[in-house]
C-alpha cells in the first residue's frame, strides 16, 4: 500500500473513497449522477516547492498527533531546501492526489 494512503488513513480519513461516492449518495436516498468528475492539481518549479511546503506546514499538527512523523522528522524549516536538493537540476514537479467528485439530485 502506498505510504500516502497509509498516512491518510492514520489521520482518520478514508483513502481512495472517491469511487464509492456515488454509492454513498444512493445509500443516503439521493439519485447519483452516472458521471463522476476528476480534478488534479499539478505545480512545477518554485511554485511546486512553496505549495508543498505550505501544505505540509498546515498539516504538521495532525501529522504529529497521528504519529505519522515527528516534528524532528518533518523539519519544516529546512523542507523547501531539502526538496530543491532532492530534485537537483531537474525542475521539481508536484502532483496532488486525484480528487473525485460525485453529484446527485433529490428524488421527486
């Protein structure tokens, strides 16, 4: 199982729930649309680094509380520098998880 999925589950969120959204809407008595929407955010260069660092920074309390990582392991103050170092001469690219959306209507 991918590390990201394990960490999402440790934070108490259902990982890979998107495909089940239509089923859950039907169980709630709604009429799900037969189509699902998908969205993914992709950033490159310095925008990728800064956006990822900002995202991780906002999640630090939850990451620590879930024991997915310690503050010392995250080292938020040096994260941007380490990410740039990891990519070397290649421009960094960050792709966030795919978001799946479902739509429904109320039955008549």
